[in-house]
C-alpha cells in the first residue's frame, strides 16, 4: 500500500460504520475527520511512520473547569480504561481522548474500529460526568 493511502482501511472502517468522513493531507500527515452521534473525531497517520495510527476526539473544557481537577480526572481514567489515553491540553483548555496504535497495516484496525470508537465515546462521557461530580 502506498504512503498516500495507508489509511484507506481506516476510511473503509468509517464507511462500514455508515459515517461520512473528509481527508486533509499535508507533507507530514494524513488526517481524516468524521462525526459520529454528533461528535467530531479524527484519525492521524504520519507519513514517516505509517505503522502508527491515532484515533481521537478533543473537547473544549468549560471556562469554570479547574485544570488540576481535570488532569486528576483524566489520570484516573488512564488507570482503568482500556485503549484510550486521556490528556488535558492546558494551553487550549481542551480534553483529548486518543487511541494510539502500532500496526503492521491499518487493515488490522478495521474489524475493531466500532469498539475503539465506543471506547473513545464512553471515556469522554465518563470524564465529563466524573468532572461534574467532583466539583
């Protein structure tokens, strides 16, 4: 599979889910964006590392959110959630949820894509519930 289309299997997985996506490529990376259940998601594959694939979502934190509490909540999720890495991007006041994979071929992701998307969605929901409850 050529460099230009090493994420084609991920696009096929998104299509399998009945979702519409768009692609934005540059010299460094291949980027796919899509919506599922009204939420925005992204996929990134780097040209210099075609075995690395990141699937994720980013969420703006409400202005009143205490960033230290948000970081503690994200860290607690990292300890117990499968697949998903949670992080707080303090500079942008965003919560990021990503699944980062090393695969021989992105085709390996296709049969598991729905499960990974569910894990991302569930982690974001759980993060905001726990954050509200801790305030």
